[in-house]
């Protein structure tokens, strides 16, 4: 089944404790992206990747890191999480970054930073 | 802000009625997409309209795009209770960033 998976789905952590949220897609998509969703703000793009070893900042990259060593995986790293990073996070992928870029979304990761 | 802005923020209608949501934006776009999100879940792609298209249909969905006015509308005809969800427009800019609006929350009352 074609899908985007994220792990963990729920995470409660404390300020400053490094964490990684994994994202994997099995559709051989080139484009992958991370978003955070906060009430009243919709989805905001954190980072995106056009292909392996190619990553770019979205609108809200501060406090996050990503890597794209393999085509299928695009982990989101919070080196020193803070309470303002408490949010619902979505990973998404699409075939190419051109005109035809319907994005497929993962189920989301709800992160709470205490 | 380049962000898409949906209008209205919330919409409540009776089952069988049509629902119209609008999206306005400020930046140049390659295409515009509409997504649906059921509460707390991942987004599901509904329809994509390219910048050189004016109208597109998919089942009960009709999307229009007016690049001169920088606006798009999503029409859901003959709404059903299962259409209750949040709807987002998403803009793909020329820099390959994707910008989402804050969404319209649609409630369809049986």
C-alpha cells in the first residue's frame, strides 16, 4: 500500500531533550516536506527536500533540522526542543516538485514539549 | 504575507446544500490545490488546478481559479454529512515552497 508513515505518532518530552521524528514513503517520491499545524495558523512548511541530499528551508525552519540521505526517508530533528515547538507535525511527499505535485500526507505526530 | 487566506473561516450548512469556500493569495503561483482534513488527521488531496486553468471538476467538487484576482473557490455540491471537515487551499510558489491557508471549517448538518 502506497503510504507515508511517521513515527512516533504521539510524543511527550521535556525542554532540551533531543528528538527525531521519522518519516518514510514507499512511492519513490522525489519531493518530501515537513509541516507543523497550529490552531488558527493552518499548516506551515518547516523544511522541504527536492531530492536526496537537497534540502531547503520553508517558512518556519528555526529550531529544526532535516536530512535526506535516502530517497524514502526524511527525518525531522529537534536538537533542543522548546515548548513553542509543541504542535502537530505532518510529513508529506510528492512525485516531483514540478507542476504535478499532489502531496501525500502522513498521519501526523502530536508533539508536546514540557 | 504570501499565505493563502480562506474565507469563510467556518461554514455550517444543511445536508444537500452547496458549500462554497474561497481562497485569496498574494504571491505568484504555479498551481493551487485544495485539501481536506478530518479532525486531527492527515490531509487528503482533493484537486489541483494549474495557473493556466480556469476551472476544474472532480465529482461533486468544482474549483475555479482567477489569477488576475489572485483567488480560487471550491464548491461542494449536494453536501453530505461526511463532507464535514476542514478545507485548505495550498499554493505552490515558483520556489517550490508550498503555502497553506488557515483553512475553512465546514459543518454539514444531517
